[in-house]
């Protein structure tokens, strides 16, 4: 009955990252010993004060509808977060609360992309950017980056791709799958380009901002180029920073015209995010943040272990990510063994007990992504299996 599927749905594919994670789960259910390094989910426990806030909300009977775009309390807490943690001065009226950051990104694109519009996306990219733009009828224009440049691009490379049909630039810093971080100087250069092209909107996906390993403070376009604020939406949340992936809470701030449009779409699709999750997110933003320091250091140690081991395996190499919790591994010297198909490479590693995601899923090639969201002993075993699989 596939003839009943809409043209919009036929333009997209299921998320490769969730597909690999689901496949690994099925193999575990069959009794296979599989280490999953395919999902971007912190393995730490959700902070106790967040759990308590959720329980208190349940005990208080806070189980009803909330305003579609989020409670006033959470919007205020999100505005605090944007100001304190990202340096963006915003008002609660410029904040929308969504069921995860993914929903905020989708709503912003769906509210603004028409058939034939173009979105410039640095590649390798997060898997869902491509699918979201395609679903809306737009075209993704890849802005190629390379490990030699830390997976960053020059502003002149961006300008060379802008056409009259360009209406979005999607930025993700720190980035998934590369861990690349855009420094302030680079963002100011991007701003200079954007001033010459007033039709281009900017998605600043800063969900991994609290997980940076470089010395410089986090930089974001809305702060470095405040005169462009009417064209920038910044997305954040609690999933990665507070180990709250299952709570499904994202927040976004931007110009009121766009936030309002996203709210109109949300009112006719999902309605409000879960009331209990919103109460927990208030505690996440307003409560203590001191746990983040030890979490970052744990991720940094894991990163260093993974980078050293990968670069010691013949045929593999990786850069040192500046943020997030991913390594994008280059396996080009080995690709002849897999017919040039890194999807087959990922399946080969899965056969040897390690779930990864092929680089091609992210608009890359000849490699795979590792998520280092597992403890050091598990990572060591996974890397042993990878080395044995490739020998």
C-alpha cells in the first residue's frame, strides 16, 4: 500500500543512527554480546535534583495540559539558561519549549522552507538535517569540510554556495558527528557574509555547548553578531547536558515572528511537551550545575582513550574532537575490502560485536562514527573488538 504514502514522506529515510541502535538491540535480544557505540546518549544518571522535581510534580498532580509552547516557568528558566550558559539575552516571549531539540529544528524548517528552497549544511552533518530539509521540499547544499581543517570551513566557501534560493544555513557547534567547534572569530566572519545576503536564516544548534574540551568559552552566532538576531534561531535543551534524553525537552530562542510560527505548527501537531518533563527541565536549568565539570572530564578522558587507540589501529585515523562525545573515524585505506561501502564496514564491525554508524549516514564517506558514551572498560573492550575485526 506504499502508493498511499505522501510525496513528502517518500523523500526521506529513517534515521540511520536509530536504525543501527535498534538493530543492535535486536541482536542483544537474540543473545548476542553487542557493545553499542552508535547512540548519542550520556551514560550518566540524571541528576538527583532533576529526578526529585519530576517526582514532586507527579505528587502535586501536575499531569494536565500546559500552554502549547511551554509553561511560563520553564520559559523563564530557559531564558536564564540562554543568558547564563550561551550569553544570549532573550525574553521568555522569544522562547519555545519542544519535545526535544529535534522538534524545534524541524518546526523552524517546516515553517520557512518551500519547494525549491536551499539550505546550506556543513558536512559531515547530523543525520536528520538532510531528511528534514527534504521532507519540507527543500534541497540540501553540502558545504564540504575536511579533517585537515578540523571539519571547519572558511566564510568564503560559504559565500560561494549562496544563491537567490538559499534561505537557511545550519550550524552545529560542537558538532555531531565530528565534535568540531566554531570559534568566535570564524562566526564573525560568517556574519560578514550573511550581512551581504539578507535572505539567509541561520539555525544555530548548540545542544552540545556544555560539553566542550577547548579552553575558549563557547561562542554562538547570536552573541558574536547581534545585528543578525532577527535571522537566527538558537536551539538547546537538557538531553545531552543533563542526561535527560528520555524526558524529551528542547528549547529554542529567536525572533518572535519565527517562534510564533513554530508555535502555530506545534499547536496543530504535538501540542505541549509533557508536563512532568517540563517541571524536571526547570530544575535542570535553575538547579546546581556543578556536576557538569566532572562529566566533562570523564568524557575528555574517554575521548583521549578512543583517539589514541583508533590512531594506533592500522588503516584507521581520527581527529581530536573539541566537543560533544563523538569521534568520526576515517577508514579510507581499508575501504577496498568493503567494496568502497562504509555501510558494509559498519555491518562488519557489528558482526564482531560493536555497533557504530557509517560515515555516509552523515554525508561523509569511508569511515564510521563512534560515540564515547560508555565507561572506560567498555570502550577498551569495544576498541579491542574493532582492532580484531579489521585484522
